[in-house]
């Protein structure tokens, strides 16, 4: 398996599918070993949104502006989700790794991935091709996840591209069966 770091590392989010879980992990490990970004790697095989949010709480260093007025142990799941989205929106040069994301409920899987793509879309700047953050996602099979994300994606008012063009421009699907 070869990986062209120059071609994808700073320019695309990656969806890695095919072969075994172990092969996908090795492929991700290879990418991570060449990355100069700050890496946030979630535990593999998350089962539901609550578990995802608990991982967000454990993995990400976000702190709300009024942190001294709050008790983080009492934050609701929605507050953590909002803090996470805000933090991701204001963060640069990071790599977020979600491995074996197959088990998450389909509606939450779509929502989580859509939010990452929306944040990436909102961060776009003219004449700038690098991403503020990169998402690496592994699944056994794609199972129309990208089609579902496209159908839920919202465009800015004056956008000339379609949802599909935006997502396809930001994403590289790597099927290890073909590598």
C-alpha cells in the first residue's frame, strides 16, 4: 500500500474502506506517521452518539469562554456537542481520526460527518487549497454515507457549486481493495 502524502494529506479529507479492520488501521497509522498536524484519534468502533460525545469530552481540549462558571462534569451532551463544533470551527492544522465508524447509528453517523464537512466548507478561503483540519474516517463499506451527507448538506446563499461538487472536492475515498 502506497500513500502519496503530497497529494492528499493537506488537501483532502479521507474515507478509507475495504479489506480488514487491521489493514485499515495500518493504512491510517502510515498516514499519521507522516503527518505534521496535531492528531486527535478517537477510540475505534464507537457505538452511538453518547459514546462519541464521551470521546469528544476525553479527546478534545476545548474550553468554553465561561469555563470558570461551569462544572464540566455537569455539561449536557448538547453543550459538549456545541463546544466541540465551535472548537473545530476555530482550530487549524489538526487531524481528526474516526476509525471503524460503522456501528454508529446511521442518522448520527450522517450528522457527525455532515458537521465536519460543513465546518470545512465554512472555513474555505479564496485561493487556499489546504484544509484547516483533516478528517480521516474508516469504514468497512461506504454504504451510501457520502450520498446521505450530500443530501443533508447546506450551501451558502451565493454558492455556484452543488453539494456533490463540494463534498467530492473535499473528499478522497480510498478503497483498499483497489490499492
